[in-house]
C-alpha cells in the first residue's frame, strides 16, 4: 500500500500515463505537486514558468507552475509582482524539505516563459517570469542544472523526480485556445487575489 500521508498536493489531476507506464500528476497554472514516489509530473506551459526541483540524493522532487502578475516592472524585491513569484517558489521548496529533501542537495531545471500570450498588456511577461526564476534560484543558491526558457512556442513538460529526467515537447501547432485561456484566467486571479500568509524573503 502506498503511503500518501506525507505527500503534498495542491489540486492535482492524477491519472495513469500509458505511454510512460507510470502514475502521473498533471498540474495547472497556480498549482504544484511534490512527491517521494517514482512517478511523473506533467504540465503545459505558455508564458508561465515551471521549476522542477529535486533532492539529487534521495529523489524527492516536485514541480510548480507560476506566473508573475501583470503590473509595473520594478527592481524592488518586495514589489507585489515579485512577492507572488517568491511565494510560488517558497511553497515548492518548503514542501520538498517537509517531505525529507535537504536544502543543500536541491537542484533545479526551469522551463517555459514563452512569448505566446499576445492578449497580455505586458508583452514580455514570459521573459519576466524566466528572469525571476533564474534570479530566485541564484539567490537561494539552488543550482540550475538545465533550462529551456522563452522562445515562441508553448511547451509540454514531463518531469520524473526520482531520476531528475525531464522531457520537453514544443507545441508548434495548437488547434485550440485551452492553454491561452487557462493562463489568462490565472493572470486575472493573480490580479485580484491577495497573497495568503507571510512570505519570508531570503
């Protein structure tokens, strides 16, 4: 019987992936998933960024899927925009440690930040998300071992926390607006939803 007691879940969509023959969790904008088990975490990214972070020694790993809210660009690390990004990253790192990962063993891979959201008033939102993620991990001294950021196409990301392997599929031909609608709705939620709780900045 699988022990789920310590698994941290935020609104995951669980399914069995027949292609990879493994249990999988799909995360949407604003969600994250952390696990100690040998499984797959999947997401689809447009302008959002996903950080895949794991303990390289014990394989505890997780993924988030986040976006900075639209707003004035600011170099102030306490700006509302940066606070949202920091919150998304801290949630993931804190839950990894809660499950038994060691901070000094964490390594990260970053994906997304594409220039695909033409309806946004800030056209470089993908770039802002990408720059934030890289700077955050640098400041936290979490090594980035791989990244695939920006560009023109959405991406589907498959992360295997136990091994650290990530497969990225660029979605060059999209026949529906699902990804755009999800990110636009997520952006609207960010604009009007206050951050819950205190955020510690390091």
